C-alpha cells in the first residue's frame, strides 16, 4: 500500500554557544523550500545517541569519527534459478522467492566529541537501597538523572563497593533493579520496562511500510523490526500495540531511528514483547 504524506513540514533549529539561533524550515512552498535529511537514533543505552542532520549546499563539518550502524533485517525478493524437463529436454526457468535478509552493520562517520574519563570508588554499608546507591554515585560523578523508576528497589544484603566508570557502575546497579538506564530526548533516565505504559501506538498493516522481520541477538533476546511513516513521538520504551496479520500483541520499543532523505520521513523500530 502506498503511503501518502499531506502538507509535509519540518524545521531544524541550530543554537551556538552564545545562544544565537538559526531555523531551517521546509514545507515545500516558495520561500520555505529547504529540504534537509536527518537521522535521529534512540536505544536502551546509558550514553547519548549520535544524530545527524544534512543541510544541502553547505560546507562540511570537520572532526568525525567512525561508528557501526545497525541495518535492520528485512524480507526481500530473491531471484531463484531452477530447471524442469520438457519434452525430454532440460529447460531453465527463473522465479522470485521471499527470503529473510539478516541484520547487518555498516560503518558511518559521525562528529566526534571528546570526553574526560572519571572514576568512582565508594563504599556502602549493608541495608542501603539500590536507589540510594544510584543517587550517591550519580551525585559524586556529577551526573544528572532526571527520573528514577526502578522495578525493584531492594536493600543490599552485604557491604558494596562502587568502583569504576560512573556510567558502568550505574548500569550495573540499574540492571540489578531490573530496569533500564537510557537517554530520552537528551535526559538521562532510569525506567522500568515492565511499568504500565501511559502512551500506546497502534500499528496496523495500513501503515506498515514492510512486513515485520524477526531478529535474535547472542543473548537470546528476540526483537522484531518494523518500519512506518515518521512517528516523532516514538522513543525508547514507548508502548506499541501490533494489529498486523504478521504480528499481534503488546510490545515496547527497545531501539530505533527516525530518518529522512529530504522527502521520505520514516521511523524504524526494534520492538520486544511486553
């Protein structure tokens, strides 16, 4: 099914260190026809994602580094060659068959930002809760956590030493609380993936751009990759209700990206069963 976009409009605001702003606006009409491409990534990780915006006919930005980008798996049509015997002769034929193409990775250049390494070494007595330890480590390292929503906030049963890189320590503590440490639109948050979702998006076959494809990582976690027209409100842990002939049930978003080549905005999501 062809997806039709009506009255498309997008804008990109750049702010420099002095607070000066410049807005690039595009709604495909005279004086506001400035198309730009973008890629906004989100995942259940404790570090900010690398995002890019391509403004056409402008000079290139320096200081880049190379990272790996995941290309979701998908179903593709493959040309198959086969033979039949007709009137005693071997005759060649071709047909198409749907096959699953596994997820792959490709290298991508992104802007590099230098960071300073900081270590923590803190001891905690028996009885301290995970939330108390998390707040103490974050405060010591100068890390601001906008929201703490632990699935389990149990007291530690013996003395504990938090030692190492702050984010690594925090990620380990959050995992013990059966929760996720991640960035949501620029804010570091601790969220419970099992918590009741306040927002649900219903995905039907009418808006699916390709059939869902299944992927499984080395730890045995099963995810489905789906692609839809752009839904900018979708982010990590957003609730998804699948009402497709290919996939049904309640899921949450574990990772994904919003992209556009300037004319075709869409959202790609990795979803897991609730």
